[in-house]
């Protein structure tokens, strides 16, 4: 069975009635726009909205405890030292190989 839109053309509806009244290109829900006002919010209103959203997201951040921080730092340092030793070993080996191949 095929989906038909309100117009009966055989294509699915993509208008407001299909999306439950919400439009994809509409203004964010926290910004109120008057019914007769077709203009978008001004730059200061958008900046204020952005800053409010930043503060709201920063309130969700959970800082690590001291033991977690020490653990994470140790893991990163061990990983960096391991990769550094591998790269140094490969550099030394390839350097010796090149000197052997081309004489040095």
C-alpha cells in the first residue's frame, strides 16, 4: 500500500500536517516570533540565545575527581611515551637501513 499525501498525488506528505505541525525551517522554539512578523530575530537576540545555550550546556559538564584526573593523565603519558619509543625505534632502524643500502 502506498502513502499518499493530502493532495492525492501518490507522494508522501511533507507539510506541517505530516510533521505534527512543526516545520523544519522554522525558528527555534525558545525564540518567540509574532504572527505578523516575517523577519528573523536580530543579531543581538541571536547572540543572547547563543550565550544562554552555552551557559546551559556548561552547567551539564561534570568535572572529574582528583583520582580520575590522575588516572587519565597517567594513561595519556604512558601512551605518549610508548608511541614516542616506537617512532624513535623505527626512525633509528630506517636510518641504519638507509645508511647500509646507500653506504655511509
